[in-house]
């Protein structure tokens, strides 16, 4: 059976508010004590071992460290999601990138997880400097790219709904992302890139937040969209890597101040129901693992391949 993966960006409430320009983020509000056990319960019900990308600024806090410990105890991989979760990471100097990656490694290992070997940039931010730093520090893979044309539209929505935010003119990438590979490949330095899968051919997102936005319009539409994506992945030979967020299981009252975020009008119970359906649908057609294991399973295919593959 073809391999697929599920990963979770453990973005916290403060990080969303920060990107949105809400000064309330400085109080560092957290929904991890609610979201983490709920997500682990769903994963456990489906027998899934996933990868959780952790923000360093959370891992140094009591609730974040407890989340890392619970995630590790449940057998999930813990990976690096930067320290400050700033989607303008692409504007950092190389020294700043190196410090960001290293600080998060220290926070994750101090919380009891193994040293991470995978990275995902906040806001799908990736640069040559970042890739070089990851390779130098012994990372096996990056998972920061989202191959879609929809980034500028997401940025337009963000800028309309948010107060003025630093560097918001470059959030979520440009239209050029539509040409990025939609399947795993190697960069020139040998680092593996595992993109967040978008629907083959159409290049529209299929991750949890996007499905919930569709679900808010029509539950049938969200399910049809995901079914079509899985069909196209199988037809095009794309091993999907599905991205989730804590908001995929949280209701609006559990994430105060996030009314702007896609899908927050869907009640928590309906979100959990949809996530369960999505995971079951994925498992019917694919052998589902975490991103680190996904990369390991593809090593034979990727070994020696240095050119970017634009198929899918």
C-alpha cells in the first residue's frame, strides 16, 4: 500500500494572535491544555503515529512542555516549527535562522523529546539560508512548502481582516508556488523536502483548515473535495502529506479572538467528526505514518535524485 503521512503544527493561540496583529498575544494565551489531549485521543482512536511540529516558545512553558511529553509518550515524532513562530522567517539573516532552529532544538530536548530531524517553517516560509542551516545541523527533511497558487489570496484575506502586521506583504508565498513540486524531492544540498500536499492538477489546498472552511459552507462539499484529492493523488502517484492544526478540533469559545480564522464557525464536535472521517478516508487508501517515517519510506526512491520533480 502506498505511504501517506499526517502531521500537526502545534501552533498556539498566542501565535495566531501575533500573526494577526492582536496585541493580546503578548499575554501568551494558550489552548494547548485543551487541544493536545483531544488531538491525541483522535489519533489514538485511529491507531495513527504522526509528527507534531512544536514551537520552541511553547516548549519552554509548562503547558507546552507537558504537551511535548504527552506527544512523545504516545509515540509521535516531535519536529521543529521555529522558536517564535514568525511567518516572516524568510527575512531573517542566516545567523538569526541558525539561532531560531537551535533554540527550538534545545527547548524540545529539554521537554523530553529526541532531538528533532524535521523542520517546518511558520507560514510555509523557506529560504536557501534555512535549507543550508538545516543540512549543517543534521536534519533529514524540511516540510515547509505548500505548492499552490492560493497564497496571495490567503494574504489578501489576512490583510483585510487583520490590523497592520509586520511584513504582511510577503505572508504565505506568491503565485510562483503553483510550480513547486507536489511530491517529495531532494534539494541540491541533499535535504529532503516533503511538501504539504495540495490537490494534484488543480493545486488547491486539502489541509484541515481549508476543509473546515468548505465544511462551513457545506459538509458535503468538504468531503467531496477531499475524496477528489485522494482520487487524484492515487491517479497521479502522489503520496499525500496531510497537515492539521489544533484549531481543527477546537470551537470558537476555546480559541477566543480567533473569529477571523477559517472554519471557526464550525462547532468542536463537528470538527472532531470531520477529522475522524478524513483520517479514516486516508487510511482506506494509504499506509499512514508521520512525516519522518514518510521520508524514510521514500528514501529508496529519492536516493540519488537531485533534480526537482514538478509532477503532480
